[in-house]
């Protein structure tokens, strides 16, 4: 055999270490599915890139990432582990179930480094499966909606401050219109125009105990939207110009010396201002693109926060035709064609909602900030720098920083990094002797069962080991053997560390609107419950859920019983088998409600194969039929091949202890790739393997999903008249650039 010894180093080395410990850098991931709408049973072609925006070259620290697909109930249906060694690029395919109900599904991705921070900073990309987002119609707007969000989340009385406005229709498409701010006496205080993205920002001084509203005429209908009530609560706001931050504390109830003011941006990191005043100007050494201000009390309890934008670079036009004819191929030229990075392109109809955001806002803003209003939909279409800056600042004034709680970051400092970047595949645990005492001063040898590679690592004094191995695929197994100091195999009990995954927390689920459904609302101090503390501003308890722990192919569940409602139609125990006098496994499976097993002949090849037909769709036990998903059979935990199916269905029922039809989400603990479910058969003589002394044990860790060829993007050809939007994302060695332009097909 060929022996390979890998030396694992888990030292967490960052370039620019002088900035530590307060830069709190992380990684960001851009998810780019082939499209936003699928049908149940379709395969999702997914590409993307992992970057670190704290580094000028954007290269990530991690070489592996995890991709998950979950439903509206936050149930993970598919989980894959992928490599991203080529400058952070990755690609995969995820097969959906033909019986999955139509609705909204979500893709999520993260690296191990990203797990040091809030799960809310992990990118979540919604997809529609068997559903469609309503298109903007030609009819008039039935009833507009208007979200009114004061800067910093609240309206402070007696102070000049900014208020953001988002005007849109019942389908969440933005509306460009003129609005007027009026008080109780119907006096007009200011006039504003919402942009193409439906955004506007105005400033005024609200009086105590006075009601204000925005009014306007939209499609010849009078509209009125109430502003939230002004309070005497403290808040902070600021502006960033030419590297100088100007801030002001509004309604400060205590002397300024009792406050603590923190600044954070990716370029300069987290720092505290030494001298806090009611207002002041701070000169920054490096002007950031985005800067967040956090005002706290002396105990680091957050009082208020505010985010400002720096100067936007002058936008460059994307060279593309303004008009095409049906049958023409769309061709375009980027302003900077010297970059050798990946280019993502997408064409969407003018009247359709783009579910997949552009890369630049997704990575630069949406990864760190949440807002009750969406990112400006058409910000990157405008070529006016000031217009872009105004829209961006309007949106940023409504956001809340979500990557980490300020108090936790200050108190933990670099101790916040409990997860190291994943540079190689590893698994570990501890080894015990027959007596139960730790196995000391020996060696663990791992034999890859699929090739000739062998790995070894010393056992520490406490019996623990950490094994580094070459890349292996999902389903690959290792035979673990404990050797004494003299190299002799000995009886040992292996306790492998459980695999953990972050909990699913979808802070902003996609709500597919219904046409003509109308509602207006004012938003002030709205919070997303993602943190483990009580917010003093709104009294909400913010939760931080624990990680999900998945045992590595080991089960410790209590056996199900027939009387449980959930198992009433997909589980048969010994009592039920004897009661109904089943003769074979085939007879047992026929009794399962809603499922039929039959043998069919392929008309082309003449081959026989077993099929499952049910009201939930059609799948096959024959993996050669690639148009259907595979439902494997596990006999006493062993996954059987197709050549065993004939004898298996004839198995005598007297030999069977229980039969269970697993759903897709249940199969993760038993086998891999069975997203449509699996049939679990246990014989009467079967006893689950326990922690028995052994000279070796098989272990199947989480491997890499099989890599296929990346999705080949084809040139877009005009097939139908209409107005369209071309959206382009360009990754270069030094930056991310997004472009959007409109064109007409005649």
C-alpha cells in the first residue's frame, strides 16, 4: 500500500496581522443559481464564489464550504460539502424531489470560518419551486404601500433627522412618484420624489405629540401614509465625507461622558472613540465604503446604531445594444475587460422580479446588514454617481448590523474565533481501551476503503486524535485501527466526534405576494430576533440558537411504535406483521398507504426494474434510470445493490423485525444521497453495533459531493418581444463589479 502522511496545521494566520485583534474579518459567499424558478424534480445548477472582502485580492481562507437547501419550515432537505480551491469558485447540482410541494425554497452556504459569527450573515438565496412570482401588470396600481423607516430605527422629537421612504405596489415593485410631508393642520413641510427603486429620503424636525403623514396622488388616487410617532428616545446619526465622520447624538438624556461610541468597518476594524461628545468630527486614516456607529452605555448595552456610506466611485457604463430584433444574440462589452475572473450574466424581463441579487450588493452590503426594506432594485442601472450615493445612503440608514453582537465582540476579542478555516478534510475523536481508560501513546491508522491510501496520526495522552486526509467523496469509508507503541493492533473503542451544523434561521423569508393585496404600514425600531440579548430600544429578546449536532452515521433514537400517528402508514413492527400475517417483505410494503411497488420492463432495452409509484410522485429503485431519484434499501444498515432486489422482496416476513419508509430528511443519519427517502429493513437477529471493544471500526464521515462539470452559460438569444434587463457580475483579482442596463427586443 501507498502510505501518505499529512501534517496538519490549524494555526489561524491572517495577512495584515497588525490589524488584529479588532478587524473581525470573515468570509462572504455569492450564490448564483442557474435561474430563480424550477419545477419539482428539476436539478438546480449552482455556481458561486467565496471571498474575503477584508483582503485586497479577495482570496478566501477556506478551501471548503457547505451548501444546504431547506424549505419554508426551515427543514434541511439537502446538504453538500464542496471544495472551493480555485480562487474560491465552486459549482454543484442539487436534485429536487418530484413530490416536493410547490412553494419557496432556500439555498444557504457557509464556511467553517463564517460559523464564528451570526448565522444571519450566511447568505440565503430564495428559489421558487413549482411557483411563480407575479409579474408587474399593465393595469393601474390598486393600492400602493409605503414603508417609512426613520434613520436609526426611531423618530426622535425636537431634532433634525433623516427618514427613509420606500414606495411600492401590492407586488413589491417600486413606484416612482411625488409625495408631500404634511402635519395635522395639513401644512406641507417638504416635498420628495421617490427614485426608480421607490426610495426617497427627507429630513425634518418632528414636534412632540404631533402626527405627520405622507400624501400623494398615484394613478389619480389620493394616498395617505402615517409616520411613526416621535419619542424622546436617544439615537445617533452621522455623515461620511472625504474621510471625515460627522456624528451627533440626538436626545441624549445623560451627559456625553456616560456613553461609549464604537465604529466598525472592514477596512479599519472595530475601535472605540476615546472622547465621546454630543457631536463631533472624526478624521479616518482610511476612508471606508461603509461605516457603522454603535452607541452604548458603560456596560456595552446597545442604545442605538447608525450606518453611513462613503463616496461611491463613478459608475462606468456597460456597452450593450439598446435594441435587438427577435433572433438576435445579445453581446456586450465590460468597461474593464482586462480582468481574468469569472463573469456571471443574467437576463430578466422588465416586468419580472429579480430573485437573485447582483454580486456587489450581496457581498458588500447584504452579508452584514439587514433592513425592513429591500436593497435598491435599480441602483446599478443608474450612471449618476450622486443618485447612486443617495439611494445607498437611504437604504443604509434603515439597516441593522447583523454579523456579530457588539458586546460579544468587545468582550471576547480574538476568542470569538472558535472555528478555524478549513484547509484540509479532517475527522477526530478519542480512543479507549477495553477497560474504558484512554488509549495513550499509540497511533491511529485510517485505511481508505476506496483506494490504497493509508493515513496515521499519534494519539495524545488523553486519548484524542485528529486525522487529516486527502479529499474523498460522499459515501467513502475509512477503517480505523489503533496500534500500540510497538505497532501492534489492539482492541479499542473509537468515539468519533459528532458533526455539527449551524441552525437554520431565515431572518427574512420571501413572501410571494398575491395580486391586488394591499396594505400600508410604518416601520420603526423593527428588529430581527437573531441575537442572544434583550434590546433596550424595543424590549425584544433576541435569540441565538445552538448548533445542530448530527452523529456521524450513528443512531441512538428510541424505536418507533405502531401507535404513533406519524408512523401509522409508513412503519410496520413485529406486532403488525404477525397481526396481518404478512408472508414476504413485498407484502409488507404493499400495505403502506399511498405507495405501490411494481416491476416494469424498459421498452427500449427490455431490462426489468422495480418502481415505486405514489401520490407523491414516481421514483425508482434502479439507479440506471437517471430521470428519477433513487430510493435505496438498507438491510440492517447495509445499503443493497440492484442485484439483490429480487431476493430481497421475497424475504420471509418471519425474519423481519420492522420495516420503515424514511422521508428524505430522515435519511441523512443513515445514508447519503437519498433525498427522496429510503426503505429501512431490520431483521429479527439484527443488533445495532454499540461501543464494543474491537481491533478496528468502519467510519463514514461527511465527504465532498460528486463534482460535475460547471453549468455552461449559453449566449442569450432574443425569442420574444419586450423590455429586458441585462445584469452582469464581474469578479477580478482586486474587486467585484456589477452592472445593469435595459434593452428592448422588437
